[in-house]
């Protein structure tokens, strides 16, 4: 799973923090927070896909909770076989089961294939997102 999250190639991120240590801290925080979960797909004991879902209480949509999907990864050699659809379907069903009013995600503007994939699942590009690196 770390290979998927780290881009399958990197061992150290650009700031010099060892990826394993950074992810260990993140996994511990996610595990301790009931509003966060990591969904994992495995084949023969090998991780082939994963994502993080965060459940956010909201002031919009009548105070409804929403699910924020991040870190969606499917192993490069397994893309196009329905694993991403299965993974996202599971995430949507879990959000629905929690009573979420919507599921949202962001995707890098350069990832045209990912955008087509999400559109094919019924997601619509309804908002423009902004980020500020700290």
C-alpha cells in the first residue's frame, strides 16, 4: 500500500522525511479518528487499490455530513479492470450507510483519465478547488 501511496517509486519525499515514518504517523492518526478510514482492495494478499475516506460534518446541505475521498490509488498494472469502480462503489456505499448527503473528491487538473473515470461514476465537476501549500 505504501508503494501505491508513494507513487510506486519513491522512498523519500521531497522534504527529506522518510515516507514510511510519515505514513506511520498518518495511519495512526486515521486509525484513532472514527471520521476517517482507509479502504483497501487486495488480490492474493497483495494490495492493488486503496483510498482514504473522511466523513465531515457540514454547515451546507442542511447540516448534512459529507464524505471526502482522497488518495485514490489502483496499481498501474491493474488499471482498467474494474478495481477502481469497485473501490469507489464501496466508498460511496459506506458514505450512504453513514447518512452522508454527498461524496466529494478533488483530482489534479492534469489527470484527464481520472476525470473521465470519475465522470463515468456519476461525479460532476461542479466546483473549482484551491490549495495553499504550507
